[in-house]
């Protein structure tokens, strides 16, 4: 359904007036919302979509500067460390994922490559257990990496019945290159901190991570 643009004016209880522009299928949608917020004197004007020559001329005109963003984090949640870790983690993940996507990879690909680099060849079942992944999901990730040539699968020389996943030289080179991308993403997120503050933050995060990881292992024991 075509959405139309509606604009209008309203005033707050002190009489200060402000302009409103909204997009909605029905004028009553914005009328009800804004009357509830402003409480008075709202008039909505329908602006029909431009067509033909008018549309072309409108497209050629430079876009007018919009109002400043009113987006903000409620101050009270800034006192919640769990919220801060969630918000910062989300921002860091987005930046890192952008860099991985440019290389045709995802975060799980990076995690599997790093684990193979750290611990050496692993059976798929062990990889899935170490990463707390569903086995079928792990198989898809490994298959993706096999296609890129970053890992290969071979029979364990000590037990020919077992298939192990190994990091290839190409995978090692790709992981080294990804290190620069990760450092770049870290620099963006941690830009307000100096080197000593970053070391301190890293130490504190590692302590919390170790605490949670240890707790998870303890809870998993029968």
C-alpha cells in the first residue's frame, strides 16, 4: 500500500509551537499519536506524492537538511553494566561483521579458524563441543571454509575412522590478514581510551569472561 506523507503543527502546554512530518497509510494514525503527545491544536495536511515532471524536478533538488536526531539512550540504563556490555558488544560486532562480510566470511568462520590455529586439528564433534554449536551448524561452517580453501578435512593418522579438520596455509594467511581487520574494528570502538585504559579494560573483560565460562562448565557437569 502506498504510504503518504503528512505534515502539521502543534504546540506544547507552554505554547511553544513545532512542526511535524510523518509517513503513514492513514492520516488518523499520526493525528492520534501527536494529539496524545502534544495535546492540542494539530492540523494535518496531506502532501500527495510527486509524479511526472514534478517528481523529476524534486529528485534533482538537493535534499534539505533534516532535523537533528532525537535518538538517545535513557540515562537510567547507563547505570546498568549489563546493558552497557550489550550495547558496546552489539556495536563492536557490527563493525567486525562488516569487515568479515567484505571478505565473504561471518563471525563463526573467524571463530573456527582461530580455534584451529590455537589448538591444532580437531574432529568436527570436538569443534562443535568446544564452540557450543549445534553439530549440523558446525558442518555448514566447515564446508564453507573448505570451499574457500582455508581448512581441509582428513583422516586421523592415529585412527583412520576419525575425520579431523585442519587449518591450511591459506587459512593461516587469511587469519593473519583478519587480525588487521579486528584491530581496526577495536580502534573504532575504543577510540576514547588511551593505551593503558585499553589494557585495563581488556584485563577486566577477560576476568568476567573467565568467571562466566567457568560457571557454564560447572553447570554443564552431571
